[in-house]
C-alpha cells in the first residue's frame, strides 16, 4: 500500500492492485461461512429441539437486536482505534475467535433456549468482525475502485455461503454421515458442518489480518478534507432530542397498550420496546448534550440524525431488501419441507431430505451471487449503480415468488438464479454508493449505523411474520416467501430515487 504523508491533501486514495483487493476480501469468505451455516441450519436446529413453525421468527430475534447494538458501537470505536494491527483488523481478529467458539457450541446445545443463546452469541461475534470489513473497503480504495471492492466482497460472500449451505448435504450424501437423529438431537451432518465451518472461518479472517495494511487516521484525514462534511444534515437542535425522544417513547408505550388490549402476538412487545427504547436514548442524549458531555452515545446518535440524504434514501431500500431476505432465511426450510417434500415433521426422513435440499438451494443462489459479483460492475457502468441495483432486486422478487409457483423440488434451482443476483447486489451496491457519500474519518460508524437498516427489517420480520402467517395463511411458511417477493419489488422502485451525493461517481 502506498504511503501518504499525514496532513497532505490528495485528490484520491492511491489505486490498489488486484491481489491487494483480493486479500482485503478473503476474510469475508470465512464470515459468510458462519452466516451461511446459521441461516441454513438455525431453524432446523430449533425445530429439532422442539420449536413450532410459528415460534421460529421469535427465536431469531436475538440476531437483529445484537446487530442493532454491536455494529454502530464497533464502527464508532474502530474509527478511533489505531495500534500494531491497525484500525479495523483488531476487530476482525477478536470477532473471528468468538465466532469460532460459538460455531462449535451451537450444534451441541442440549435445549432450545441454549440454542437460541448460542445464536445470539454467534451473531454478536460475527457482527464484531463484519462491520469493520465494510468500512475496510471504503478506507482503502478510491471512489473508482469501490464498486469492484464491494463486488469482490460479494464474490467471497457467495463462495462462503455455497460452501456452508452445501456442507450438511455433502456430508450426508457423499460421506454417508447421518442426517437424521432422535427428537432433541442435532444430526451429525449438521454438527460436523459447524466444526468444519469454524476452522475455515478463523483461517480466512487470519489471512486478511496478516496480508493487509491500513491507512492511519491521519492519512485518512488527508484524503478526506473537512469540507467533505458539507453535504451532511444540520446539527440537531437540543430541544428536538427531548421532543423527538418523547414522541418515540410515547409511540412505544401506545404500542405496548395496543398489543395488550387487543391480545396480539406477544412478539410485538419487542417491536414496541425497540421504539420506546430509541425514544429514551434520544432523551438521554439530549441530557448529555445539555451538560456539555460528549461520549459514544452522543456521537453515534448525533451521526444517526446527521445522515447524508443519500444514506437516508438507501435506508428505505435496505429495509425492504433485507425484509425479503429474512423471509427467505427464516422460512425456506419449513416451506420447502412442508410444500415440496410434504414432510413437516422434523423427525421424518422426508423432512431431512427437504432440509438438506433447502441447504443446497441456499448454496445455488449463493453460487450465482459469486458469479454475479463479476457482472454487477459491468452492469453498473451501463445503467448506473442505482439502476443496476433495481434490476437485481426485481430479479430477486421473481425468484422468491417463483419458489411459490414451482412445486417440483428439482426445478427450484431456477428461481434461485434471481435470488442470487439480488443477494450479490444487496451486499455490494448499497455500500459502494454509501462509501462515496460519507466522510472517510467516520466510515466505520456510518457503516455501523447503516446496519440499523438491516437490523430493523429483521426485527420486524421476526416479530410480525409468524403472527401474519398464523392469522392469514394457516401457518403455511411458503407465503412468507411471497411477502418477501413483494418487498423486493418495493425496494427496486425505491432504489431508483436514491439522492446522489455531491461529487459522486456514476
């Protein structure tokens, strides 16, 4: 990496070679192995340990709550970190070690509540590692290489997820490892998959930690003059902290009351609690500001309310995109096993075949995503980043609805193509757009705050999808995928109207 004299203003970060970009992104291969194992097998583990279909969503609730807290905090502190391992890499390392331990522990959970706790620990640990990786590309690459950098991350995300999703199927069908087990026992094929994944995750992250370098905070500052904050929103008036916080807290309290009076699903208490808690945090922040005390809370919430217009537009796109993805991840296994294999019983051989096939389908769309990562930069040059993202999200909508329309399990790979293009775009294009719209010295915290708009739809999906399926669709998980397809279509439309940042490359 080319050194830059601290304090010297330059037009752009130096361009990096293909090998340097490759090394920067290898760690995401390991991260996605962890996510892939979690997404493809957590519901299976929960059902094995006795969970009903309508309770799956609430068991996933720990994941979004964890990400909501962890990513902005890690982003904030990684912006301020500098040591022998650099700015972001210490967080890569710590998160990878903790995730490795969680991967080993989760499939050995003796009870449902322990499995849910391990999902929480795993998600927290993955978030510690993943958030700085998003900022890492923005830190090190100039504007004209960021689409390529995030597309390379998308390639490794797809490759890691293919490996993770297919592991149980490979173990049971190629290596004859048992894929069934008595009620309350996780099959050997799943358990061994988590062990293999743990080793691969740690190895991949270590590769990036020890083969890359970082620019110091002073060098980052020299690339990003103070004037690049000119497009940020005005500082929030002090009174708005109290008034806004009060309104959010009241809205959450009203939500609690409505859920209680109407006897709605108890999962909605969590959503109401999130709204109320955000209000309380605003009021606390206002009190700190009045006392002229600055801390992590005041800085993070200040950055939330000072988001550039581009980021606010992307937030809506992210909400509907990730709501669609979570509908897939939570309900793909119960949908495929019940509809395409007619085997909703988790102890049956048909369910095991269906769950393994669902894992293979996850691998298919991630494999497509790995290949699509090379096509997306080409498409973006022709249509612009926003146009390319809209096209890919529309393909994802067709894919999710296609799973509902196609009843032959052997043909389900076809809609996975559309989902693969959408997934590749979701994990690359919004970040490529965002990196050019926020100041470099706050890349970490803004990437962390951006995660809120991934977490909130997951929180909404986890709290209301189960209730909606039970009330309107007779607990038929397949309809969650249709809802997700509609959500993808909304996201595609919104992506076309995201405001452009000043000086943003096309």
